[in-house]
């Protein structure tokens, strides 16, 4: 009965790793998926994560019972504090409901389905471009997806005017997906002044903010700084949703640990929202896994581990910034034609190089460098040793 099925294409991002794994070349380089690598090109398990896991193993009282539908309650509270700030008025007034979900994707999907069921507007505006999974997540959640202008290829920066025009023209009450920081794939973020203008415009039109926070701590190296745009929207007393992921900032990719918070206007509303979120989650996966959330809770509750985490996070962010500088310098040293300042200006894990699909495919074929076809490279996958190889490849393809 399935014989008529056609072979589905690999995922645009995760498929890059599959292609990379098949390549026998010793010089191959995977700059596709946004996953941190050390200078030696190895995945990194943070020291604090190892310590937290050791604590969990040593605790013989730990059991493996089901978590509640909303997940680990302590993890939820700590996650809300981390993203909204310890002194958040919304937390103080019990206006926030937080549920543990399966990393960023799961949090976005649960939030999307909740909105599709209970929010009066079914259209979500996502930036153009955005993370490839966003349109699929929200379409399958039951929302109708439209885009707003975000990136200007001519400046390799923000198309702020286009963004304001498109959000200004969106129907009253529409949902708007915002990358909290380190926009994926462009690495281009609004300034705080621009965020303030976006906030004013959105609130004046009753647009519902849905933040995707996948890189808290990765953009600036500071957890609080990277959460500022979200906190600006909380400070005005209005509603919002935020999806948090611990994949990148704690390196917990495969543990699938994240959270969805919904900030409401009143505590009783937040309680009813939570009851409805449970109805979304229960038939989807019943309740979330215990291990990753326990690791996060151990780290967030312990001041020493928390401080150690911020240092490790900063070290990862700094290594990425240093990769930006090295790549930029390497292209300059080669006299590679073009303006490459965007490599040092863009923020977070990715550089949106401006290379086109044909150039990407040439670099993969001739230099065994793997990246997404939109020209996005994961700076976190680069090291001092591999920068020259990438610079050679870029130089070759733009002078070809
Ligand atoms: C990425 O954009 O590379 C990451 O968010 C990984 C993923 O799941 O796509």
C-alpha cells in the first residue's frame, strides 16, 4: 500500500550532516548544522553538565516515574526566570505559565497548536528568511503562515523599513514570530532602539509576539543582554509567547530540552491557559522526558554551577567571535573580492555569507565543505585550523 510513495528529500539542514558523513575525504568540513564544536572540531559536553549529571547519578532517591504533563515543575519555574528575568513583574504576579517541551521545535509546535485552537487570529508572520523548520512547524500546527521582510541582501543587514511596513500592514491581532537574538540564518538582529519601535508598532496593532529563543547567551555572551527584547515586551504588561531551547546554550542538543512560556495579563488566565496546554500536549507525547530537564534544573538552581555555566557559555560565544575575525582576516589576506565585513558584523552561530546555491555546491564538490544551500555557515563548526581551507574555497569560488 505504500509502493506509490516517492522518496522524500532529506531535511535542508540535517541532510547536510548525512551528506557530510558519507564523504570519505579527510579534509571535509561540516558547517551545516548549528552545533558547537571545539577548536579540535569535536562536539562539546559542558563541564557543568557533567557535574550535574554526576549529582543526578549519585542521588539514589531519584526515580523514573512519569513527569506531569507540563514537565518538571522546578525546571519550568527556573526557565521562566532565566528568560524573563528574576525580577520579572509577570513572574511576581503569577501571570506566566511555563511548560517543559521537546527543545525549541517542540515548544514552537505546542505554542502553535495552542494558538490555532484558542487564539482569534490564525495567521503567523515569520521573517523572510527564517529557520527552515519554522514554516513547517506552524503550518502543521494549524496556522496560516505569511512572511514579513527582514533581510536586505544588498546591505547584508536588516531591512528595517520593509519589516515595519509589513508588520504595519498585517491584519490586527496577527501572530508574529520573532527571533529573540542571533537570527537564524542571517545573524542579523535589530538594535534595541529598533526593537522598541517594533514593540510599539506591534502593541498598537495588537499583534501577538511569539519569540523563538534558541541562542540565549550565544549572541552577546550574556544571558540577560540576549533576553532584553523579550523583557521589553513583558515590561509593557502585554501578552506574549516564548519558546526556549537549551540545545545550544547548554549543549543539550540530543536531550531535547526546552520550554514554552505564555505571559498573560492575569494569574487566573495563566492558570486556564496551562490547563489548555495540557490538552495539547497529552495526545501529542503525553509528558516530556525527565533527564535533560533535571540537568538544567540542577545547573540553574545552584549558584556555583550557574556561574560556571555562564563562563563556559561565554567561552563558546567568544570562540565563535574569534572565528569571525579569523575568517574575515583570511579573506582580506587573500584579497578576496567583495565586502566581507558582514562576517564580523553578524551575530550568533551563523554567517549568512551571500554565497549562492551554485557556489555552495562548488565548494562542497571541490573543497568538501558542507553548508546549507542558502550560503549559511555555522561559525561554531570552524576552527583556527580549518579557517584557511574555508577561505581558500570562498576565494576560489568568487574569483572563478
Ligand atoms: C540549525 O539551524 O542548524 C539548528 O537549529 C539545528 C536544526 O535543528 O535545524
